[in-house]
């Protein structure tokens, strides 16, 4: 069962790659990511001179592990979850914190200025998104009266959280894009920094990094689906199908949104998230609290 | 030839090679904007552009590659993982680069065919048992001055900035203050001394990535990464550190006092940032082959964290010694002169033609004048679109880049004035859409500002973005007849520069249609008298003046005043205390052409 | 039971090992990441002891904090990469003494205290989370509110001090 779920995660990541390819090139090519990935493995794996070898090598697997771990607690269907934790919603955040660790390692490890600046920028991005990733989950957990992810999905049976808590939905969606450093929040791997933290990796390590990023996007899309769009809930069709469809739709919107926007400035990102985002998240929690108390009565 | 990976070409490797050959990413030398200016579209030919040489498989050489840029290109080539190849389009592969795998003239169809050919070569030869190691030759440019300066220059030439010794600030020959602890530094210092005086220039061989990964285990060769490059960096940066007024000081050697060194004592010589904190400042090169910046622009930022405290430009990065080629027969002079700037060749051709025309015995030729206007405005529109494409790359705005490139291709391919007129509504919609997108405005407003600058010292769209009424076309009666008024804005930042260029693009299309001609007939140079001539035109980057003297049917002296030399003065203003990406946006908004800076 | 004891021992040893590595390495950045691994090992210990909420919280908080500390190392330390092999320790005698005294005191405390009987049954994690929440907002509300407000005040005060100094 667990193996199947892992394979499903990889398949999901593959589909996200297909969607990304479609967004970038405008053509739907099903085999393109696989071939590109294999081609990448065929290239030489270079190591820069004087890297911090431990950190350089640790960063790609750590990023992949963090992405897979954060995916592991999210349910595909009632009872179908890789790891069923009582604090599932919190664990997602714990795993996503290691994304930052991996990116900072990848910035420092290769001993290159552009990568290092990319790592620093991601720190600023973390300061911007970290509150906005957690606070909407708080509101969602309030409604579900539980941190268990399956309970969160079940609590949306009357109304999905995207409708019940639209503010939280918007903030979480944007914060999720920032965690996965998708355009317009792709500050650490910026094209104006010669691909930033990914710039010094080649060959197999780069393949792992790219795979990790795809799994990360998939995991965040699943998180949005589970927390806000009602997970597997839906008429007629089997639950797993609904989860998959919703997840891919969210991933498509995340990937599409960045095509038309320039990269955000890091100071703007910080300003908007702290001056606008956090007050709104607090308002969201307040609002949810009031409605719950009123409705409970 | 193709530089292959070491190994026997077994059947699975051959399959892999075929896959590899279908996914070719290219690193363009000197830059994508030069490729666009030559009328090429690498993306349409199947080569997706890479932001870093580590992700590139092909080194695409376009246009003219001057010797110093060739050295930088060699360093870039050495950083590319194998299998790697060189594709030369419209040029050949200059030393120290190895020979090109495929060479074709600069036409799009030829490029497409070349890519196919390259794919076939790569699919056949991606693995090979005989490894031809490419040693990027760090031969310094021809002047035999101090080796320290050479080191600094070649380091500035390299695309990739490696921090020596892994310390964030320890790059610049910051010898640690404790004696006796710096054994590795002693070795390096000795080797640096040994290599600081090369027997003759051009012998700095440094052994590149001869290491291959065999099943994940890295071979011991990579351990001997104590390379000559590194020593040269050491030399380079010590000498840079000793330059007076550099602002980038050494840590002073302190005597070893019982093992305890307080941070306050150690940092007391470091320069202070405006917030009072003593940090080590990094000198990071952003050029000459940095994707996003104009190719050939050898920029160096002194970074305090990720904020720029100082920006400087190395001007000889594209030294071509053109001045010598300009003197010669009058008849070919406009073409020779147009070599100055591959990004705005037609503009300089028109300038030369107008200067020669001023020396002709006959009256003013109205047809020639109108067609010069048509060519000039076409060049302006193309130049602004090319600039917009690379600006969009820097901003990470894919849609903007895609639309700019498609408009560029359509305008370039427009055969006559009517098709240009048909483009007008599309351009209108595009410009309106760009101007009305709030995220772009938020990104650019207030960035790269040059508010207090003296607009009399600026040229072109940069001057007009600051409200300076500086346009060589206002004095021209023909333009006046067409009802031309210069486009002015008052923001004096990156957004105003963008607005000015967009509006000028629209205006240029109208002027092209009104002028009714897209190409200039050849000037009849037989009527050119001896003497001096002068002409001023408004090139896409600003006003440019040319003074010529001709005697005996030969051009004797050429004196050119190019706009980028003026706008370059704003470099420090637009980058000071800006975050790196904002500083880069500011620099690109100035639209400096490193080719113009070389005379 | 033995699996749990084994996991506990493993995580404990890892925590000790990486804790030592913090001081043995010359690289400041590696030192910060070693500390992160120590903290993550502690989080693992919590999870092995079936304190799920605490474990997850420890993992989450420490990852972010230590990575930020790594960046501060890069910013402020002389030789964050450690290749200069600088001598970064000082007051060696005093710290050795303090370490030995503290270690003995900790051991004495662990051995000599009356910890009570080992719990034979632990409430399930969902119950634990619920109980923690009730505790936080019931009996311990005053403590946590005070702590939270104090931290907030400290943050605001620190920011104000820095800004006003910069305007001088």
C-alpha cells in the first residue's frame, strides 16, 4: 500500500512536470519531462572546486525528503494516507521547514556568490511566507476541531473551506506558491542570478533537485486541496479521483499564474506579507472563531 | 569538435546520447540580444537558452567575438558539463576556444539546419574513450602590465564567481590575522608568487574538470582543485586590496596573542555599511557574459550582503581595435563603421552616410534623407524590442519576453511599409497591456532612480525619462514636417525608462510608415569631397555625433561621440544601496551598449 | 517496547554526536547545521517517546531557527566556511570546568530524582493534542499569554531601537 502511494506521488510529480511544460511551451507533450529527466542524467555531474561538500551533497536529497514527507500526511481518500499522524496539519509545516534548510544548504554548499545570494533571498522569503502558511491552517483546524488531515477533509462536507474561509484560502494559496518558489516568487532560483541556488548543480544532482521541486509543488497543491477544497469530497466519482483532479487543477493554476507576472521584489514581498497578509490572517482566524461560536450555539 | 564524456559508447549510452541530443540548451555568446539583433531565434531553432553554463550543452557563438570576450567564453565553456559542443553562427570559433562542431552563416534556416546537424553529431559522439581535455587558457590580454592586474581582469572576465576557500568574505586575499594557522594560505601564497610572474603570457594552464563521476564516486582528481585560477585570484585580490582608495581593506595582521581574538578587534578595519555594521564586502563580477545583462558588459558589484555599494565597469571587455579599420576607402566606410555596434548597426551606418553626405558636392538628396529616417526608426523599434526581451528575461516575466520576441520577429520580417502599418494595432495593444499591468509598475517604480542627475549630461531615452528634452531629432526639419515631438516622462526610474521606450517604439512605427521607406539606397561616394564632415543622429540609445576627415578619397580621422559613454556615468547612482536584482534592473534600464563603449 | 528504547537510544546518541560536532568543526555554517541536526534528533526522541505534538513542534521550530542562525553565522562570523582553520574557542579552562560541573549535576539530577513510576499507558496523540490545548487555554493561559506578549514587546522594542539608531 505504502509503495503504491509513493509511486502515485512520483506519478503526480510527473503530471505536474507535464503541466509545467505545457505552461512554458504552450504544447502538451506527455513524454517530454521523462525524456528531459533521462537526458539530464546523461550529463556529467560536476562538483565546483572548494564546495562545502557535506552541504552540497545533502541539499538535493534533503529537499526531496522534505517534499515527500510533507506529502506523506495528506490523504488521497478516506483511510488512504501514507502516514496517519494525529498532528498531520502541523507536520506538513514541519516538513516544509526543511525546504528552507535545503535551499540554504544549496546556496552555501557550491561556494558561489550567485547561489549564496539566492539562499539569502530565500531566507527573506521564508520570513514573508512562514506566518501565512501556518495561520490559515490554524483557522482550518479550528473548523475541524482536529489537526488530523482526514478529519479536516471530513469537516468540509457541508461547505469547502475555500468558500467558508475565502481570505484564508487566498493567503494560503499565495503562501504555498512562495514555499515552492514558483514564479512570481522564484527568488532563490532567479534568472537574474544565473539560476541562483540551482545554478551550480549538474547531472544527477540537478535531476534530484528538479524532481524535488516538482514533488514540492504537488505536495503544496495537495495541501491546498485537502485544507480548502474538500479533498476527496465530490459526487459520483471515486474519492481518489476527486483528490487527484483537484490537486492537478490547483497545480495548474499555481504554475499558470506566474507566467504573466514579473518576479516580486523581496522588500515588497516582505512588506505585503507582514503589513497586509498577517493582519488579514488574524482577521481570518477571528472571523472563523466567531462563526464557529455562533454556529455552535 | 564535440567534447564527449569519457567512456565506451555502449548501447544504453547511445540511447542516452540520442535523448541528450534532443534536449539542447544553449549559452549564447556574447548574448541573446546579439542573436536577436542578427535576426536569429535560437528558441525557435530548438535551442532553449540557459541562464548558467552549468545547465548548457551548447555554446552558441553569434556575431563577432572579440579576443577578450573569447577568453571569457573559454572559461564559460570549461564550466559546461560534458558532452558539450560549440556552434558558431556567422563567425568562427576564436582561440582559446576549441574549434566549433558546426559552423554556419547567420541565417535562421541555417541555424535550424545546424541544430539538426549538431544533434546528429551529439547522438553519435556523446561518449568517447579518448578524452580531449579542454584547458581554458587564462592568458591575460595583451598588455604586459602587472600580473595582479591580469588576474583581476581575468577573474572579472569569468562568468562564474567562485569564492575561494569557501569563506563568504574570505575571497579577496583576506589572509587570516593569525600567523601559523594559515598553512594552506602559505602554500597558496607560494604558488601564487610562483605563478604571478608567468614566463610569457598565455601559459596559465589550468586543469579543468577531468574528473568524471563513476557510479557516484568522485575520483580523487577533483581534490587537486588547488588550481592556478585560484592562485591568480589570490594574487588578483591582494593587489586589488592594496589599491589605494579601493575601500576594500585587508584585515591587518595581528600578532598571535594567547589565542583569543575578539571580533571587535578583528573587524575594526572593515568598511561600515550605512547601518553601522562592519561586514565583509564581496566583489562579485556580473559580466561580461552574464545572462540578462548586455553581452560584453563587464560589471563588478561590491556587495554588502545583497546590497550593492559600488558598481564599476571594465571597459575593455570587448576591445576590437576598430579604430584602425575605419580609415580606408570612403566607399566601404559606412559598412565598416556599422561594425561598431551589432545591436544598432543600421543606426551607425546611417550616421556614417549622413556624415559623408554632408561632404558631398551635390545638394541634399531628399530620397536618401527619407530613407535614412525609415532605416533609423526601424532600427530604433527593433532595438527597443530587443532590449525589452532581455529586460523581461531579467524580470522573469515570460509572457512579456515571448510577446516582445514575436513582435521583434514580425517587425524584422516585414518586407515593406504596408506590413509595418499592419503591425501597428498589435503593437498598440501590446504597449497598452504592458503599461496597464500593475505588477510590472510595482516592480519597476522607484527602482534604479536617478532623480537628481543632470539631464544635460545624459542621452537618449534615459535623459527623456528624467524629463530632459534631449533628442537630436527635434532639430531636424524632416522630422519636424512629420510632426515629431520627443516622448518625455519625469519619473527618472526604471519604469519611466520603460515607458519612454515603449512610446518611442510606437512613434517609430508611425514615422517609418510616414517616411515610406525601410532601407537606404547606397550612397554615391564618388561625389564626396575632401575635407571634414559632421553629422548627428539620434541612435536608439541617444544622440551620437560623428566627425570625419577625408583626404585623397580615404577616410583619415574618425571622431565619434557615443551615448553610452554618457549614460555610463549613472552607473553608481542607479545601483547604490539597491538590492542586487534592483541594481541589475537599474543597469539594464540604462540600456548601455558595451560595443559602443569600445572605440 | 524495545523498538522504542532502541529508537530513543539512537536519537539520543545522534543528538550527543552532533552536539559535539558543533564545537569540533571549524566551519561556522556546519556548526549551525550540526546544531539543527541535534535539535532534530531531540525531536525524534520526543516522537519515540510518543509525545507527538512536542516532537513535531520541535522539528518545525528548530529547522527554521537553526537555518536562520546559519545565515547569521555567514553574516557576522569571520570565517564561516572554516577553511582558514581559525581558533574559534576561548576561555577553554573555564568552559571545561563549567561543562564537567554541569554534566555531573545533570547526571546527578537524572539519577537521584524521584521521577515517579513509568507510565504504562500514554493517551493517544489526538487526545494529547486536545489535552495540551485545554491546558494552554485553561490553567496555563496566563503563563503563555505573558510569555507571548513579552516576546512581542521585545521584538517591537528591538526594532524600534535599531530604527531610531539608524536615523541618528
